[in-house]
C-alpha cells in the first residue's frame, strides 16, 4: 500500500512568542491565546490531537486519550513571513532575512519598473491593501499608473483595477517586477492585487497571484520528486516555491475550497506528499485584527477534520502545523514571531507522544523524507522513530 503524507499549514496559527521575539518587536504575541478568548473558538478535534498538551500553550482541555503525537517548533530563519516559514518547513533555513522596504523601494527599482511596463507608479510605501486602493484607486483609474506598495513583509505588491489593467496584463507586470527584483532586492514575493468597483467602493478580487523568489537550494519537494514520489500542492504552496519540486498544483479560493480539494486528493491513488496551505487565517483575519473571524475559521477547520481523518488509509499520515504567527489581538497588523504547533495523526502514529520543543521547522522535512526512506539533503532532524508505533515503515 502506498505511503501518503498530508501536510496542512494553518497559515499564521502561532502558539506563543519565541525567545528572539524582541528582535522583531513581538514580545507578548500569542495567536492561540488571543483567539481562545472568542466564544467562536471550538476545536474539540484539535484538542484530541494534543493542541493544548503542546509545550507552552494556554491551559485548555486535554482529553485523557489523545489521538496522536504533538509538539512545537521554533523558527531558525531570520524572518517571520510566509516564504521563509514554508521554506523552513520544507528543509531550507534562511540565514539572512529577505529585504524589506519600510520607506518604499529605491528609485532605481521604480525607474526600471516604469520603463519596462510603460506605466508610472503611485504610492511606493508600506500600506494596508484595502486602504491603498481607497486612497489611490481613483487616481489610478484616471492616469493608468500602477499602485505599488509593500508591507512589513518582503513583498512588492501591485494593485490595479480590472477595467484599467486586465488581470493577465497585471500578472505580466508582476513577472517584469519579479525579474527586476533579484539579488540585493530579491523580495520574497511579488503579488498581483486586482480590484474592481467605483471610487468610494473599491473591492479586491480573488485574482490575487503570488510570484515568489525561487528557493536557492533544493527542498524536500525536490528530493521527493527525484525519488519518484508525487508532490501535490493545494492553495498557494505552488506560488511560495515558484513551482520548484511540485508535480501537481491546485490553486484555491480560501480555506473551504482548500479543505474540499485536499479531501478530493485523498480519494486518489498516489504515493508521496500533499502539501496544503489554508490562507484565510492570515489573509482575512490575522492581518485584519479579526479575533472572532480567526476563531471561527479554526472551528470550521476542526469540524472538517473528523471526516478527513475517517477516510485516511492504513499508511496515511496527517501533519497539521503553521508557518508563523499573526496575532489578531497584538498591536499592528503584521506577522508575529511565534512557535508553531505540530499535530500528527495516523494508524501507525503513537498516541500521546510529546515531541517537546524542536529546534527548527525543518524537522518536519527531515521526518517526511525519512518516511519515504530518503536521508540527508535538507536541514532538520527526523523524529520518525519517536512517533512510529513500529521501528520500521
């Protein structure tokens, strides 16, 4: 029977600030603790998977009989964004932070971008995505100039009205920016942000698309692929890795779509990894300081879990984790430097095994590769022998 691993990232589901949080201005951040106070936070299945048995989590319900193994992981990369978080999960530690631009992008970058697109640039500074189109949207429609902005993350974002710049044309402008932004200015992501509507009532569409920096080294995806294992991505995973090491991609329109797609993939025959990102936690709730919305999204995922777990096959393994924090109750709207949870379930997985605090997210990659008999090639240390009921696969 084929071995299948389902790795699901609850985007930004942090569980408490890390020891170096002061370096990022994040001391005191705790996404889980914040959403726990919402009456909408009902997660009985994750409780059974050991969520509140993990080191350092708030006091919560710990069932007498837990369903799997669990632990928390600390980030070693010098960053707290989506790109470096996922890269580290996949076995690649970023020792230098990706560049950020709190004062906007350098003039030489903007000049080259304007020259190659034939359009002027508006804004060029950090801005909220909804506020920037409210502020510059009308001028953009009158002049055709592109709205370029950034955030606390390593991103170059381009907003344009679909009636002024068709979405495919916006994507082409993003590809131009991606080719410019390399080396010293190699931001993690160039992001297309199409919107519609009229002045005073602009709305972002679902046509967002990320154009990521290509990982500088091989990740577990490349190694799995090289050894004949299928690599399937759900959500923005393909974008985060710039397609590198991925056989099959399934873009989604949010958490519900991501969960539905993952369920459908679980019904197929393959041997390898299904790597899913559920983005709504971060994009819709964390960055917008929506505590109840974040808690409700966690409850929705928890309600979905039993059906998924019920159809898992004998050699299937489920891993639920995160990539950073985005505490909706913490000052500001940026990501937060936090530990991430790890909950592991499967028929071959030990119940109630506490993995403690792991030194790097990359232990996930090392363990997944170990499951397929692949050793070395990535950072991290495998914990496979600690979680398996049997000594060998």
